[in-house]
C-alpha cells in the first residue's frame, strides 16, 4: 500500500501552541496565522511541525515536534521548562503517568522522561513509533512500524512481551480490564491478554486501522481511518470478535 503516515500528516502544521483552551491547526503552513487577541493567552514557537496532541499534567504541557524534541511548557505562561532531544521527528502524542512522560520517536525508540526532563530509560524497536503509549498497572503498551505491539515495564523499560502483526501498528492500544485492544495496518483489530500478550481474538475490517479503539463495555466502538481520510464507525455486537 502506497499510503504513508507522512502523506496523511502533510496537511497538518502547527508552529505555535496555546490559545484560550484550544489548539489551532493550519492547513496552509506558508500562510501566517493571526490569532484573536482577546482569546490568545500565549504562543510558543517550535522549529518544526507539531502533529501530536499536547498533554497536560501538573501544570506542564508536553508536546512533541518535527524538530525532534519533546517540549515541556508552563501551561499558564507558555514558557519553556525544558526540551528533551530525540534523534528524529516526534509524531506520537506523549502519555504521562506518575510524573513520567512516555513518548515515541521516528528514531524507533520509546523514551521515558521524568518531569524535570531527564531520561529514565529508552526502549528500541525495529522502526518508527507513531503510536501513543498507554500506561496501565505498571506496563507501557504501544505499537511500532516494525509491526509489533509491545508491553514494557514502566519503571525499568524492560520488555514484558512483544507480538507481531502483519502491518504497521500506528494506533495507540486501549487497555480494558485484562485485554489490550489495538488495530494494525493489516486491517485487523486484535485483542491480546495484557499480562502475557496471548492472542484472544482478531477482527477483520475493510482497510488499515489507524486510530485507537474506544472501549465502552460490551459492545465497543472501533473508529478506523481509511487511507482516503474518511471515517467510519463499526459497532461490534460483542467483545468476542465474532
């Protein structure tokens, strides 16, 4: 399939973050954006596009950028607290848990960074990481373009399990009770046991799965984004995958 993450994100540009309660994204990066002065609280300029969503925790706003840095900003003033340099562009939205920020980079590495901007550990995969991590019960779950779904120890970064799919795993996993739900570019939605990574079931869709499944008891919703960037909702009658 010729579809690429870069092609999908080519229309998304954000050089500044921080309006009153929202983020503004421009589809025309060559055209300057003039914010409403009555709504603008602050503005912060990165040196690259910002495709990921910012995450707010304890007064700090964390956001990744194509400038290869994870930025920590004061959520009130927009001033830079610190930035953490990875070795490639950051497309993934960070996750925060217990004063640790987890973020993947196009350098194929998942980083754990403390609230002061210091690296705690790193975990290397075989390709780019676009997947937003999910942290549950001491484990970090995420996917990689190397086609694997990973679970690593949140404290040490040691691998707990890794399961291979037949395509890029760009969607963030969703953990509900004892099951990890995650979609792949092989068009399958997978359900894995969260402790050992054993496959419980899989469900075939019509095209690649790029977004996170929304679990709401039984049934659950799967929003999947097609390569033509249109959206559908599939409602499964049960969590059995049948």
